[in-house]
C-alpha cells in the first residue's frame, strides 16, 4: 500500500494506548482486507486497518474542510 518513496518520508507515529477499538467486520470487508493483504504482502490486519482509517479520514477532511459551511 505504501510506495517506496513514501517510506522515506514517513514520520514515526505514536500508538494510542488509552483507547482500543474492537469491531466485527462484515464478510465483504474481511474479503477486501484479505485481498489488500495479498496485494501488498502485509501480514498484519491492524496495519491495513490503520492505513484504511487514515485514508478515510483524509478523504473526509478533503470533502469537508475545517471552517467550511454546510
């Protein structure tokens, strides 16, 4: 999921230890996550989920910038 050029630019991020999220994904979500893992070679679901959450939050910020009127 990450390009080689991106890996050099990434800063270390701190894990939040005060809050843990747990959920039961839909079957199609499991299949999609497994496919992403196969495509990227990632072996850890949590790394994939963190990346997907980052992408979703970034897309939401771009769609609804802070200070924008609704």
